[in-house]
């Protein structure tokens, strides 16, 4: 029997929510915020700690697009791709950021700093184009503002 | 009376009125009245999931079609199951599934026994208007006893449901969302890196060929075709009660003699019966139980009780993963298959004068976990791999067909001597409660010198399909050497399916169980409902197979394991005594704790 | 006519609490029933009836859940209520709890709004300090507390039973109904699920009375409604208007000109062309989802369609065949169109048949409406394809 020690962050975060299944989503989100993405070890440790099947944990995790199970950058840039932001010019921003970060949408920079993604309607349609960097929301973007913003994050 | 009237509803289906029961679904009502509604995700053993939408019907007053499997009937409901709209919808759903179902029927194990294929034929699907994807997207892992081909998966989720609802294992789950949903393990890992117990219940629930057993027929044919090999086969008790189903015979038909004939015609050199080692198991396990009881009651020493049976390899896998702390309670007896394997390459080889290295030992099992068991490192006690190849009931049926044999036309023949001789007690190993009944028949007589106090030796309290059953038997007037058991109330419990086993184990773990002996079978119904048995399965089918098994027992001349003359000879010639040195070397083993998750 | 029942701080809604607790729970339910308030989350279910079901359902615990998942493309009115009118929401939830006998409230918030989480928590604490929440609210002998639960990026979780699954820590896959949440919801307990806006109407109704509430709107669509207006117009934003307003009136108000089409009710709603602009938006007209997206004549509707269909394909939970496979095939078709292929009549008929099957046989509202834009936009703007 492998008796590896459980990941400290996993135990800390799951304890904060009382290790109960109804908080699984929140626990997973906090773990993603802390660790960037879920590894096999994190999933197995969490499962052990919460006494649920690791398959269940992974099944739940992969249902939700904000819970990452693949290597992801420190900053996840999500650009709203839904119609109002599309009308407002989201395509330009994506192109500008792809160029700035030298990655395609859906990819992560080599230094693991940024992941560039699109996401569905963010509820900012009156102020589009809108984007999220992790949990922070930015509205009325254009390519110049977007690039400036990313450069700021780079130096953070 | 009045409540009966009250809870009766009048429901119209296709213009005809029916008496419906409150709380039943449209599908249930229709089925009871022989109105056919096609289903895919629905299964008699599982909760309704309402995923496939094949079963939709028109209900007057409803804006959209209703899934009949999940919609309860209501008073004066007006239902139509065969309108153009319903038909067109079903056709479209089949087409949608076919468009993403990659694989050729001709090369599929489930060809001619596939629910998707049947429905496509029934609904006259002549083309898939969306085109049919030809590109394989999934790699198929053929190492493990259960083989998953997700390209053939239609996401009905019956497999994940049986794994969770009936087995409580959750080895496979739906992963991802939407169009990316597929069934699998975390991070796409193979089954053997999860807690999969290889019971194969998922295979029996799969409507298509997405889940199958790892094939052993090719290797077995190769051995048979090799003149330097001496190929010995053993067949488990549950096979004879189900094999005929593979030949389109309704469940419940016994084909013991025909099966023996077929095995000989296929070309096995010797055809033995696992029932022989089932009897042997009773002697070994009964002795072990009595020894444990004696230690506990007379010597007052620490000994793990209750003792658990150990003949179900799915159960062994389960306890290793989930209750490793209770492993000391597990009987050290190997399963009858493995006892057999160890004896073939030692006792039988000596007797027959064959070099064990030229023996290929094949077993026919109702079980996919037996494939896993045969591959265990613990199972080389003969100095060789004790059981070389394990065939499921389905695979044996395929071999019989490949050999051009019409099973149902065969004359009966007998198993070969000496390891083909068995008793009724061994046959009932195939049904849940059977090991317990066999053990009680022998142990009681051993202790008291009298037959069990049940009419016709039928110990009814331990029979049946209730998930957990308990029984007790008070011992009076034992023989002098067992006087410590005088007045003792021996308590036993039986569980089949792993969620039920879990309930019992939790009680044991909490110290709340007062049993002495617990029988656990991983599969619902016991081996007769094993993951290697003919498809489909249902409570009704398993009931019929159980009847066949008990009828076979009733018809046997010998009904008690300790009466098996060949087993007696085995002890005289080879093993010397139950639980003796040789037994421990060949017939007993120990299992190791594994990671729970 | 713009209104300000929900949006302006002018309503002295704090007094609603006082009023509410002077009634019995049954009386409150009757008031809400009389008001004709219908759910603002899309389906338009009468709120009073929903509460009554939950009140009558047996359960040792009950829950009030506020659906703040607001995921329908083009909808952002709940965002404004959450940031500007949280007091109304809290009162609405507590009053709902009082009416049905629930002491627990859950605010189910979409993860795209996580940026407001700290603010929400701070405000909830303030409400607790003021004894608008917590034990013995305002000394009235009623306990009510609200917990926030977060979605994690799945539109389908706005569907009420998927939402429950998600709150229980599971995959957000819609359940079979019945049982309905009012009978067996969160953790199996009777649960009322209402949209943010629905709940924000409650204090207004109690405070000003049914008659005042019914002054706005039409006979079958009572009250005002928030509209999230975006797209090609001068003044996008959230507007509070009477139900029953015509599309043309609305377009004028927000400074939209040269309008070609209006998407009403989000991606799953319906598309109005110029011919429809004199029609009204209300439960008996164009269903008032709350999302209004305006397209001017320079827009190609094929691109709009593609955007919507991609949305559904990505957001289908994947549980049931018609929606999972249907959205995949619709996407394939719009991608073909985008590549400049012309669908043959035969292919087009197949797709329309598919749309019908999705509507009729999908398990939840997502699949049932996912093909709407395909049928609507292709039907009304064939020249764009
Ligand atoms: C796919 C789908 C998404 C939905 N999303 C939301 C949503 O984001 N917010 C909401 O209030 N209702 C949403 N609904 C409607 C809810 O299921 C439910 O009807 C509503 O929350 C009930 O509240 P109401 O009666 O106050 O309208 C959605 C429904 C479907 C089918
Ligand atoms: S209609 Fe779509 S979203 Fe709804 S249950 Fe079916 S697959 Fe899931
Ligand atoms: S059998 Fe009813 S939905 Fe599958």
C-alpha cells in the first residue's frame, strides 16, 4: 500500500470547507487558484481526503470549464467569444494577444505565465469586448489596452 | 380493498385503456401490457437515467415528447407510442448514435447481440444522413480482462451506473462535458490503475460492443491445435445453467452433459469439473472455520472472525482495495478455479504421468475477474502458472460455434475421472448462498454426526435473491470432540453485489456484526450473474438460472461435499488431511492490502 | 417608458420586511399569487404557485435558492441587481424563506462573476450585523441565512436541476422531472429556485401592494422587466420597462438605427426581423428572456448563427442523445455554411428534421431550444447564407 503523504494544500483547502461533497466544486476551484491546475496526485489526494472516488473527482472537475486538469499558466486570460463581444470586436483582441504572447488561443506560454482562452458569455455584453484575467474582469477592451494589460501582468 | 381501488389509474395507450398502478412509469405500464417501446439506457437492474431518449412517446397535453422510462403515469393520461412523430424521432436518435459509432459490425463480438444493431434494423435505418465517422479516436487497451472500446460507446451510461449503483466501485465514470464526454478513468488511466475489481458487470450491461472480455479463445485454440500440449479444461458450476442462452434457448435450461460433450468435441484432452474443487473448498474452508471457532471459543486466542468466503475473485479485489484491514478475516482458501489449477499440474500430472510443463490448463468461468485471478503472482504454486487461460461462458459459446457444433443437438456425456466427480453441494456454488449452504451441510454433519435439520437438505433460509440474508443455526448434541459448540448459535450472513458486501463489511469493521461466517459474491445473484455470463442479464434471468442450479442439485445422488468419493481419494493419495501441509502449499494463499483509491 | 421599481434606490424597500412579517406565510403566498408575478429566469413560471408547492411539500428542511447563474448570451441584468440592489435580493430571499418555511438560502453565482464575491460577502456580513439576516431577523423570530455557492464554468448549470446537482458537488447534468425541486431539490429537500430578478420583485410587491405592481405590464405579464440590451445601439445597458413594450419602442429608446434583426431571449430565444418590430415583448408575445441583442444591417446573420450554435455545442452537458449529437451535427452544418458550402435541399431538410427532434426529445431546456436560432435565423435571413 502506497502511504504517500497527502498534499498539504489539498488537506488545508478541503478542511476549510469541512471535506463535504457539496463543497467539492469550491474546493476544486480554490485548488486550481492555488496550484494552477489539478494533477493526478492532487486528484487522488483530494479523493482520499474527502473519501470519494478519484474518478468522481475527475468526472466533476472535467465537466466545468474553469477547473483545469491540464498544465495552465499562472494567469488565465479568457476572452468572451459570445455574440455581443464578437460584434464589438473580440477577434482583434484575440489576434493581438496571440501575437503578443506568441501562442495560439487555447495554448500556454512556455514560461507558464499565460494561458489564452476564449469563454462563453461573461455577462458584460453592454461593455464588450470583455475579458477575464483569472478572476478579474476587464471591459471595453481593444487590442492596445489588452496588450498593455498583459504587459502589466508580466511585470507583476 | 379501498386503497387498491384508489391507487389504480386508468391510462390510455394507443387508444386502448389500461389499469395502471400509481407511481409506475409509462414504460413499465407498457411492458406489462406487451406494448413494445424501444429503450437503450434503461436496464432492469438500474435506476432510470433517461439519457438516450429512445423511449419517447407522445403524451396528450404535453408540449414535447416524454421519455416513457422516467415519466410516471397519471390518471386519464393519453399516450401514443407509435405516431409518425415518435417513429421519426426514434429513427433520428438511432442515426445520431450511428454517426458517432465507429466500428464494423462484422468484426465485433457483439455482432447479432447488439441493441443498437437491433434497433437500427427494427427502425429500418438504411443510411446515416450525417455520414458515419470512420476514424478511430480511441486506443483499445487489451491488457486488462475488461476491454473498453470507446469508439463503440453510445454513452448510455449503463456501465457507470452498474459500477456505482450495484458495485459501489466507481472505476469508470463519464468524463468531460458535452460532445467531449466519454467513459473512462481519471486522466485517461487504464483500468488497472483504478480500483476496478474486474467483475465485468459493465460488460453485461453494455448494449453494444464497447465493453467486452479480453479474448482467450485464440490462445486456447492454439493449445488445442498443438499436439505436444495436453489441454485440460475445468468448467465452473454456473456455466451449465446459462450456456444454452448463447444458443437462443430461454434462460433456465441446464446443459451439463451437452457441454461436456461439446468440450470433448472441441478437442480438450481432459474435461473436468470445477465442482470437484468446489467440494474440496468446502472441506478445506469448513475445517478452517471450525478451527477458527475452536481457537476463539476453547483456546480463547485472538482469531479473526467472522470468517469470509474467498471464492469470488471480484470480491477479493474489492476487499484488497476497500477493506484491507479485514483481510485476516478472509478464508485462506483459494477459489475452486485456482485449487483446480494447482492440482492439475501436480496431482493430476503425477497420476496421469504427464510433464506439467506440457499441460495447458484452461478454465471456463462465468467471470472476468477469474481472468485477473489466474494472472495473479500468488497463483503459481504448482511451479507453473496454475491456470493458463480463462474463458468466459460467452467465449466458450463462440468456440463451440466455431467448431461447428450444434450444442442443443448433442448427446449428454460425463466429465472425466477423477476430477469430474462432484456433489450437489458443489453445483450450488453458482448461486448466491450456495457456498454457505454447502458449508453448512458439511460442517453441521461433521460436528453433530447428523444431517442438517432441513427437509431434503434444502437450506432455504440462505437461498434467494435478497441482497443481504442472515441465518442462524443452534448446535445441539455435538460429537464429543466438538462439545465446545454445544448450544452455540452459529450465525451466518450472505451478501451478493459489492454495495451489499460493503454494508456487511461496515458492520464488521464497526464491531457490530455477530456473525461467524459470511459469504460474499461480487456479482448480483452470485456466479450465475457473473460478468462472463451470456448477455443480457436481469433479475428475472438470474432467477431462472438459479432455479436451474437448484434443480441440478436436487437431482444429484450425492448432495454433500464430504461424500465426494474422488475428494476422499485425493486426501488419501495426495493431500493427506484438510488444512494439512500440502493443502497449505497448494490450496491456500494470502492476499495483500492495496490502495483504496 | 422606463421604470424604476427594481433599479432605483427610490423604493423604500426596507419597509418590506416589516410588512412581510406582519403577514402569515400563507398570506404572503397569496399576495404573490395575486400579483401575477412570473419567473424572470426564462420559463415564466408563476412564482406564487411555486412557493405554494414548496410550502406544502413535506421536508424537515427547505431551501431557497437564488439562481444567479445568468449565462444566457446577452444577459447581464442580474449582474446589475447583484451589485446595485442586493438589499432587495436579500429581502426577497428571506421573505421566500419565511413563506415556504426555509431557514437556508443559497446564492448560486456563476464563476464569471467571481470578481464580485468579496463585495457580496462583505455586504452579507453587513446585513447580518443589521440583523436583516441571521438569527431572529429584526426580532421577528425567524432565522434566515444565505450561503454563496459558485458555479465553475458551465452554462447548463443555470437549468434548475443541473444547478442543484452542481450545488451538491456533482456534474451539472439536469435531472429527470418529476420530481420537481419544490418536491425534492437540494439534498433531497423541498427547494424553491428563483431568478435574481424574480426575487428582487418581492419586496416591491409587499411594500407597494399588488395593485401598484399590476399597474405595470399587461394582464398576463404583470410588472416591470429588466432588459439587458447590447449589440448595435448607442446606449447599451440594463433598462427597466413595462412588460408588453414593442420592439420598436425599445429600439428607439436605446438609440438603435438601421436595425436588421433583434435577438430576444438570448441564443435560445427567438430572432425578430423588421417585420416583427411592432410585436410586443411579454409572456403572450415574444418571450421576455431579458436579453436583447441588436444587429444592424451591416451584420451577416450567418456569423450570428454560427456563434450561437457553437455556444450550444460547447455548453451541452452531453447527457442526452438529441442534444449532445444534435448540437454536434448543427455545428458541422453551420461550419460548412461558413466555409461557403451550400447545403443541398436534402441536407437542409435533414437539419430541420433534426431541429424538430432536438426540440421534442431533449431532456432539458438547453437541447429543446438549441436549434431555435438555426430554424429562426435560416428561416428569416436566408439571403445571408
Ligand atoms: C439551459 C438553461 C439555462 C438556464 N439559465 C438560467 C439562468 O442563468 N438564470 C436563471 O435565473 N434561470 C435560468 N434558467 C431557468 C431555470 O431553469 C429556472 O427556470 C429559473 O431559475 C426559475 O426561476 P424563476 O421562476 O424565478 O424564473 C435556465 C434554464 C435552462 C434550461
Ligand atoms: S438537453 Fe442538452 S444540456 Fe439538457 S440534458 Fe440533454 S444534453 Fe444535457
Ligand atoms: S430508455 Fe428512456 S431515455 Fe433511454
